[in-house]
C-alpha cells in the first residue's frame, strides 16, 4: 500500500453499498463481503471523500469543525484513512513521491 501523506488524494471506491442507521454510516464492500460502521467523525470524513480530496483538505475541514489538536487530528485521520484503504473502501488516486 502506498504511504499516505498530506497531499495524497483519496476517493471512495465504487464497489460498496452504504446505509445510514441511527446516525452511523454502514459500508459494505460488495467484492469482499466486509463491512465497516462509521460513527463520530467517520461519517463526515466519508461524506468529504465522495469527491477526490487530499488528506490535508479533509484534515482542515475537521479542524474547522472540531476543537482538536492539529497533530492528533492528522495522526488519527491517517490511521482511519489507512484502514479504509486496507478495506478497499477508499483508493489513493495519487501519493506523494
């Protein structure tokens, strides 16, 4: 898997089905048969990624909305995004060299 950096552009894959249940976004990877539930900030990140967006842009949107330390936000966001990439729910369109 390519490394995620602030300038990595991400977009959701088209091989999934989503539903919202009681404020939680449930995503099913149709090819793998795996699902992931997103709550907290997760649904907002998922919504942002419906269009290609860099890690930096997602981070900045979260920082505008929530009172969180920048470094912690980026660290937690990258870990979350790496999990989505590993589950093939999000693709890296370009990774920094």
